């Protein structure tokens, strides 16, 4: 049996990495990823603060100097890969996901669940998609699984290890404190027999990271409780729950039917169920109440094809609790597999899940190739040392280690100071978000009407770009 399980693990990992390497990412898609990428290379140069504002386009200034408005945790994890190649940065998430798969395998085995069910975790399409990115949410999800494994062991040593990993998760994204806080809360309400005080060791593990975060905030954001979300004017509102919660719930139903209610269908397994339900419920409410989502009113305006795509993308912010929902779901699948006479249906299901992973990788790669083509077009049609006028999202195509291109925001009131013989206006278009260009349309028109210019390159498609030489 042990030999068969070892073969299963090896084959599963080879399939996953084979798929990943075949469709190896050529670019990233979001400003967040660009920010983590940029910050990692700033750390490589031995700096946290940015020296030149024309290269610092994912930053804020709270009176302490220009600092990334992305927390330091993920960029610090990406740092070792910067010494290999910028393309190597994309290895972090798949490697962590494979590690999480191994720990899910061990959790299922410990709970007397068929550990082969972990295949459905490894190839869950949402994880296949986000393992191809530099998003902090996927890193948080993978590390959360590892922290949860040690958390379930219910002893001082493992609580401390779990606390250290929970602390690291908080350093990657500050609001992951919800995950850590709920884990502590669950053990206070449902402690192992005679072991209530053992939870203190979880807190001991978290404490050094909490202190580091407070000191980091004080040094770079101007106050120990001055978080970057607050500085850039983003607020959290429980009034948004009604608008956002249905979208997140719908996103969990996209691939595996009834996954959102799987915790309530699990019998026994209270060691997982009790903390899992508390963590899922509170984290889902918190995420639904914040600024990230466009809400169910936006979904109603989309076609069916775009709704499916939008729901898949929406899973990003709840990936940590999807790990728990999947574990509950696999427990239920195992129960039905043991009752059923025809187990071949699970082989068919596994094949379908793998093929969905192939499709997601193919579709995402197609999108990334368009993004990398735009990046290449910008660098090929502008001069070294050139000044690029563009909006914030377009600036994600500019990274200092790809070439010397300075950035000036299109809404800068002193643009005339930056007009040289190497100044360009770059306008980036997305068919799925035309409103992005509309926000800057008046400003772009003003620049073009105020200065002599030539359209030197144009690219059209799902993603498009216009590059103007400003004189």
C-alpha cells in the first residue's frame, strides 16, 4: 500500500508540473503581481524604500519615503528566485501548491479518508489557475494548509510551528490575521480535552511576526496601526456584504457542486469541522465586506461565458478558505465512494478535473501571451531611458530590470516638465474592462491635443495598445 501511495504522489506531482512547465507563464496579468515583482527586485538591490519616483509606480509616501503599498512578505519569498531569472519567480506558487497537496494528503490519511482524493485538491481548476500567478492569495492558501496540518496535531510543539506559519501568512497579506484569529478562537471554544492553554503556543508563534508588522508599519507607513489599505483611501464596509457575498458563494459552486455547504454535510471529523466552519464563515463575511469586488450587479451585465470567467477569477480572494471547503468536499466524496458499487465514476471525474486544468492553463497562457506581446511592443517601440506617460494599470508593463523606462502618471498635473525627445504616451485597452480607459479618456485627449504626436505602434485584440511619440 505504501508503495502504491508513493507512486500516486509521484505521478500526481509529475502530471501537475508537466502541465505547468508545458504552459509556463510568460507574463503576469494584474497590478498586484507587478507590485510584488517590482518590490522583490527592490529588495534584491538591498532597499525597502524607492529612490527614484519615476521608477516607483506601485508606491505610496506616508512621510517616511516612497515604499511599496504591498506588504513585504510575498516579495521576500520571491527574493531568492530573482537571483536566477525574472521568469523563475513564477515557480514559487506551484512549488508551494505541491507542498500543500502533500499536507492535504496527510490530513486525509490521518482522518481515515482515502488519500487518493487529494488529487482533486491538486488539480482544482482555481488552484491550477492561480498557481500560474504571483498573487499573494495563492501563497496564503498553500501556507494556510500547512499551518492547518500542524494546528490539527493539538500539542505545544505543533501549535508553535502552526503559529509561525500563520504569522508568515499575516506578513504576506495583513488581513490574513482573520485566519489566525479564527484558528485561536476555534480552539478556545472547542479545545482538545484538557489542552485549552496549549493554544498559547500558537500565539507565541504568531507574536514575532505581529511585532515585526507593527514596527514595519511604524517605520514605513507612519504608525503601528497605519496599514497601507487605509493610507491609499480604501475602506471596508459591511454594507457591501449583500452585494458581494452571492458572487463568492456562486464561485465555489462553479466546479464542484454544493461545495459551499459541504461543511454541514460532514459527519464526525469535528477536529476539522469545528475550526473549519468558524474560519470559513468569518473570513467569507470579511472578504465580502471589503473593496475588492465589483459585486452581483456587475455580474448581471455579463454574458454566460464571461460570467463563468468572472466567477473563476473571483475565487482569488477566498482561496484560503477554498482549501478548507475542498477538504470537507473530499470527505463527502470518500463517503459516497465507499458506499457506491461503481467506483469508475471517480476515475472519470478525476480525468475531467485534469482536463479542466489543461483548459484553464491553455486559456490563461493565451491571455498571458497577449500581455507579453504588449510588453514587448512597448519596449521595442520606445527608447532606452524613455519617459512613458500612462495610467496606473498600463504601468504594470514596465519593470526596471526589463529595460530603462521611466513612468509618469497620465493624470500628473506637471506633464509638461516631462516632455523630452524621448517621451511617449501609451494607452492600454482591455475589452473586458473598457472603463479603465474611460477614466483617463479626457486626460489622454488633452495630451494629444496639446502636443505634436505620432502614432508609432498599434495593437488590437482582447488586449490592445496605442503608442504615441510625443514631441
